[in-house]
C-alpha cells in the first residue's frame, strides 16, 4: 500500500462520516468525497461507472466507506486498490455477500461477536476495531450553550432513540401457528431478562427455522449471498422485537417514578407519563441534551451482541452521565461504576436512577471520568491512527 496520504470516501450521509473525515484529516490525510447516490449496494451501473472514473483519475491510497458495500468492494478488487470500511451498525446485511472475501478488502468491525462471525470468510482482511467519538466537536457545541439551551434541554432522565415499533418486521407477520408464536415469544421474553449474552440464534431449531420461513414473505437474496438463517432471523426479526419490548417496558417503568424525557420520531402511544420531546438533531442538538440531562439512558439494540454502540461513546464524549445496559466489551475500555454505570435488569436500572438523582457529586464525578477517558484514549483521531497502523501491517 502506498503512503501518499490521500483517500477517497464514498458517502451516504451516515452521521459518523463527518467525524471519520475529521479523524483522517487529523492524521494528515487529504480526503476526497464521493457523494453520488447509491441505488443498490450490489448492482448500480451508473454509480459504478462514475466511481471507477473518479478512482482512475485520482491517486488514492485507498477507498473508504462506513459499512460494507459489495459494489465498491468488487470495483476496488478489479482496480487493485484497497477498500477499507468500518462497520458501525449491526447487523449489516451486505456482509452476507461473497464480496466480503475480496483480496483488497480491509473490513473493520466494532462488535467482536460480529467480527468472529465473519472473520473466517477473510482472515487476512477482517479486523475488530471499536468505535470512537469526536470530543473536539462536542466541546465546541456544549461549551457554547446559551442559558436558553440549558433551560430547554435540562432534565432528570433522557433517552434519544427509537422504540423500533415502526421498523419491527416481526410485527408485520400475519400468519403464524400458535406453537411457533408461543415458542418465539417464550425465547424473546427470556432474552429480555438477560444482559451481556445473546442466545436467540442458538435456540432456533431447524424445524422452527423452516416453519418461520414459511410464515413470512422470505425475500430472495442476491445469488452470491450466503445467509445463516438462524442468525438472520435472530437479528432481523427477533432481536428487533426484543429491543422494542425492552424499550417500552423500560420507559414505562421509569416514568412511574421519575421525569423521563424521550426524544424520538416513534409513535409514543404505548407509553405512559413519558414526556415526548420529538426528534433531536444529531450534530448540534443531541450533544446539548447529553450534557444537560442528569441521566442519559442507553438500552443497546439486541443485534449488537458484545460491542459498544456509537451512542455510548458520544454521550461520554459530551460529558454526559450514562447508564447503559451491560455489554461484554465495556469492561475492556472502562471501569464500571467509575467511568460509566451499567444495569443488568430493569429493576436495577430503576434503583440506580433513584440513587444517582440523589447523589449529584458521584454522578458528576462519573461523567467527568468517562469524558476524560474517551478524550484521552478513544477519539476518532486516535482510532483512525490505530486503523492505519493495522492497514500498514496487513499490506506489508
């Protein structure tokens, strides 16, 4: 791999892109942006033609994108230029494509469980890399808040996110036997009570999988996709449903005892006593909410099995106090109870909310410790440097 310090990023308006670009620039890279709209991540002739022209006319060390796109991978492997991508979501359906095996791919995955799932497909080109945050940007926004901002965004407990009710495919299944529905609801209710370990795919028997596929409109994937049915059903259907169930229960339980502010575009008719604040803009409004809220919540989506979601990094990067569900990778980077607080049940979450609302000094100390930890070790500038070091070694 050359060292010309020039790279091309294929953008699709991910909220992470500005911070990633900033991280590359702070590492001395000249960043060229490719902003053509991609109609199909697998086959888009117009997109492919224009992208190939840009690559051939440029002198780039590599092509980059947030998440994995088979169409970009195939082109880069033909042109023999490294394709670097960083998965920030889980699952990413395109990872089922055989294009993952491309020689010039360098795929970074934030969730270790997802990394372990796909690593055998391309041992030389798949790596685990946690996400990061941009404390410089958050500082600029939060340190320039007005008195009106503080009055508007202050609150006891805040949650920014979706209920998943509007994007839960499980809710759209109309024909399902009583046995199948009972089995699935049983394992989902069990998963709802377990934090730190996702077992949904493991308990889907071949018979249950077959009956489930007969109950839904099972879409045919592209020919080069190899799908693990159990993992796909667990992530795309059951995991989303469990996340919906958890968030509704969580918010309704907390709202019985505390002031809970919910920033969302979801239908909140299933919630009681929760203050509906509408949506929150991600770059300039969200950080003010994180900073001004006494407690910020993070119930991680169940499809993220071990990793640390972007929301966790950003709440801490804004200096906000965070209570998150336990994730297996959290202790690798943070001291629980000192940098971040976690819960292992909804009852424990309610107890900790009550405790920290009454103990302001402890709450502020944890928020401060978390902020200092991410600022010192987990910014995009640092993480991109780690990525570049891995790239250099992998192409040596």
